[in-house]
C-alpha cells in the first residue's frame, strides 16, 4: 500500500507526461479525465452550437429545458438512449454494429497525444503528429462500413462521398503539416520533431507561433490546414456526406438512437481533435500570449489570473440573466437553477485563483481557449456558407489546396535553408 | 419506371454520355418523404455515380380533385377552394378565379377594389418569393437566409391577417370586388412595410448574390433555353430568366396593371443564378408597384353590382394572370346554372415541373436539388 502511494505521489514532481514517465496510474487518471472532459465538451458544444446558430438566425434556440435551454443536450442524450434501436432487416448486422464503435474509437484515441500542457497529456510520442493524423483518418473506415452495411442507397452514396472527400483533403492537410515539421528543425541541432509537445516547445524556443513564421508562409499553411480540417470533419460548407437536402442524412441515415448518438459524439470530438492539431502546430499550443516578450513574475501572475477571471465573468453572466428572468412563479425553479449554476461557476473561478491550482491549470486554459475559438469558427461557417457540390469540393481539394500546400512546402524549405545558412 | 424511349416530353432528350467504362446505373427514389422535394414530390433518379442520366417525376400524392369539386359547388362556394392550390400565394389564386368569373359575367371590379387587389397580390408575390428564396438557399446548404425571409414574410402575413383575418389561405377577394373595406391604417401599414423590407432585400442579396459558393452552385446549373421553355409551356420567372420578356401583367394587362410603371426583369442564359437574379429583381419591382398603388388608391365602392346568386350566361372563358410562379389560368365552361359545367386550372407549377428532366440531365445529384428549388413548385398546385 505504502509502495503504491509512493508510486502515485512520485509522479507529481515529474515534468513529463505520465506515459513518458511510465506511470500507469496517472496515465489512467488522465485517460478518464480526457474522456469525461471530452464528453462534457461535446455536450457543451451541442448547446452552444444551437444557441449561437440561433442567435445568428434571429431566433432564440432551446429555451424550455432548463434555464436558457441549458439542460437540452442532457434531455436529448436521454431521449437518444431510450429510443428504439432500429437495425434495417437487410443490413449486415455485425458491420452495422461495429461501424459507430470504430468511428468513436478513432475519434477518442487521438486525444492520447493532445498536449493540454507540457505535462498534461496521456503520453508524448515521438511520432505524435503522424499518430493523430493516422488514427483520426481511421474514422473514414467506420463511415464506409456504416454506409455499406446499411444496405441502402442514400447511406452508400454518403459513405462514398465521405471517403473520397476525406482521402483527398488528407493529402493537402499532410503537406501543410510537413511544412510545420520543417520549421521545428530550425534550431541549433537542426533536428525537427514530430512530437506534439516538442512542436510547441520549438515554437517557445524560437519565440514565435508558427502561424507567423516566414510570413506569410506559415499563415498560408495554416489556412490550408484550416480549410482541410473542415472538410476532414465533414462540416459545413463541406458537409456533403450528410447533406441533408440531398441525401437526407448521408451515411447515418439508417442509424437511430444510441448508435446515431455515437456518430454525433465522434463528429464533435473529431472537430475538437483537428482543432487541437491546428492549435498545437500553428498557434503555440498551451503557450499563453507573449511568453517571451512579456516574461517576468508580474506578467506570469497577470496571465495566470485569466482562467479565474473567465469563470467569474461567466458566473456574472449567469447572475445577470437570473436578474432578467421573468418574475412569474412558473420560472422560479429555472431562476434558482441559473443562479445555482452561476454559484458553481463562481466557486470554480475562485478555486482557479489559488496558487498551486492556478499554476497547473493555466496551460489547459490557454489551450482550450484557442480550441474554443476554432469551435466558434465551425459554427460561424455553418451559419454563413452554402454547401459545395461534390465535383467542386474535389476541385478545391486537388486543384487549389494541393498545389498551394506543395508551394508552401517548397518555399518553407527554401526559407529554412536560407535561415540556417545565415546563422 | 417506364422505358426511357417512351418519353412524353416534346423535346428530344439525349442520354448523357457515361463517364465510366462499365458503370452500373443506380436507380434512386427521391421522395415523397425527402427534405428537399418541397412537399410530396417523388423523383425517380437514374444515376451513374453522381451523374443524373434521367429522371421521372411521380406526382399525385396531394391530389384532392379541386377541379371536380369546382363542378359541384356554386361559383361563390368554390372561391375558397382555389386558395388551397398554391397555398403560399393564395391571394393570386383568388385574384385569377374572381377575375375569370367576372369576365364570364361581364362585370368589372370598381377601381378601389382593383387597387387593393393589386397591393395584396403584389404583397403575396413577395411572400411567395421570400419562401422560395429561403427554401432554395436551404436546399443549397445556406440555412440562415430561411430565417431572415421568414422574419420579413411575417410582416406581410400580419397585413393579410389584419385585412381579412387569415394569414395563409386568405380568401381575400370576392367575385365582383372585395367583401372587406381596407382596415383603418392599411395604407400606413403597407407604406411601413415597403420601407421596412427594401433594406432587407439588400440583406438577402448581401448573403448570397456574390457568395462564391452560391455562384459556383448556381451558375451554369439547370440551363434551359427560351425556345425549350416555350416548347414546354414553362412560364413565370423561369421563362423570363431564359431571356423571354413575357409577363402577363404587361402582355395581357389585367386588374389595373396597365396603370402602373414597372419593368420586367429578364435573364440571359437561363441558369439557376439567372432565375435567382430575376426573382430578386421582381422583389424590387413588386415594391415599386405597391408604392404606386398605395399612393394612388382611389375612393369609391369596393363591390360591383353582382347578383346574389351567380348564374353566368352559357359560354366559356379562359383568363390567366401572372402568379408568382408563372401563368395561372382558369378555364370555365358555363351551362347557365349556378355551378360551372367544367372548371379547369392551368397551374404554373405543374407545367414548370415538366422542365425538370430537361434541366437535370447530365448534371449531378446536388444540382437536382438546386433545380427543384429554382423551379419554385408548390405541390398543392401541381396535384390540385
């Protein structure tokens, strides 16, 4: 027992990820944390997407279940769990059953290497980027299986579209990633890294986010990735596989209830996953703004207060909305609920001001904030853009993004050579 | 699925070349329950990959026998039934029917009634186009314009509701004029609406007209030439977008339209984008007409001298108006009794739908959706 406690505590002073330190207990804890955190993030995304989209479209969005519809995603999840589980008579049962699991598995597995901070990842692999790209593209297998096993026309077309789309955009995506890998090698030893943590540390030591490196090359590379990642996750304006107006629901037309919700979960966690790649590769991962320029203990203190301030602000929003709730007794429970939610948020905010918590949490905060900005972009795209047609989508992928990313790759390599020759 | 050689179309449609060596044709049934077929249209698509080799429309899911009902109702009793054909442009249907019976009777609605009719009909044209724009954009994947158009269409429906108590199936007109005098503040409401909606139309255009994806999705999609339109009997904005300047409001003026100053917007190449532009221009022309009508609305009676029991003389009459979707015609044969001997409706949606096959051949599945949207069909009118 004592040994076990020692084993558990020994990690706390480590500056490595649990996986790299070989500490199975903490690795397991991190896996659980990421799993729950991701599920909560997907639930929050569900609510936020409906609310933000609604406000863009001159409507209110969910308002009935809980204050401002806060409990709507939970109600929906319950409904999906309780729904009848339909499997078409002509479907290939085993493949139909395993397809959503495969999609969810690949969407969650990539989070093993996502670095929420220098120590906040399950493990640090020396092939981190390759692992993420590889595993996240496994989900296309699940989608093809779902479309094929449904034994129906619309899902089949949706699955074919999806696979063609994801495979095409992966090429441009991969080349954009390679340009970042080249940038990481611009150091004294001249060796680059594929490790997610290593890439962020390279940005820290070079003193610049890679989006601004070799301006505008980094920016173009980032742009290519940002477009490709929307296509990769099958979101608007590249949501052809599930184009509602054409294919009813694409590859998951025949799915319902819990199986369908697995696809939903996978879609949103895949969005978060690719956004984390973009944040790690171009936007400095967990680094706070200006870590070198505004260094020193005062700046450190100021920036470490941000998480607490954010939560206090959200709590303030809750209290403001509470004051604006209708005074009718019918709304009493909702008003109380909203105030309670505000209290919880405020307590979390106060907790985040405590020194040891503050130090450990701020990396996660900055990482999540950057990812959240991408999530907002996803919603914004959806509210703004019409949908591309299939051939146009292919044209954008192969004729625009691919040559662009090749050009960026060659120019980055050239710029890097000039840079290292100059030293 | 009938054999492709026994096509009923007046045009000789060629089967597009197959892109692959041994690609199998996939027959897909789109509708009647499908999110983008605007009701209960069923389209049987023959696909080669994503390419449409041909298609066939199956209609009749909303058939209610409106024409037969017309033979069993008196002229007055049948009036509300026409609202249920093109239910998003019920006022236009009513105008067509009332004018046809008036023509048969040889009476004419008094000027004040005609002005109010024009205002309401043009408002209804805008409401119909707004619904078209929202759903068409939704089909192409832009979800936001739908809510914007519905927000503004609401203002039109409010005016209808204030005028006659109904929002959708209004039954606004009577044979010989109007039953209701314009309510107090009607002119003010209409004027307010005109100034309210003009910037909103710019807003729709801002979202779509120069949007790259919108341009790519609509330009060169579903092209139909003016000649083919005329051969198929296609009318309305679809015909005008193909470059044929044919608008019944100018060509065969009815209901006082000759007193108003407005243009007929036409397109050049007859693709989906041109049809979009033509309808957007029609919004503005409708606003012009409404503005003139509300400025020049005369005083006077609103009902002509029409007998309580309408018994038109023996004879037949055809009268057509420019409904939002095209030429809406009524053909009535009277045997001198209180009920029509035969009543035939020429619905624009039904005739325009015949062009679907022509417009979709060789295009992709996604274009079928765009073309169905751009034809602006209402199944209540197609099936009657």
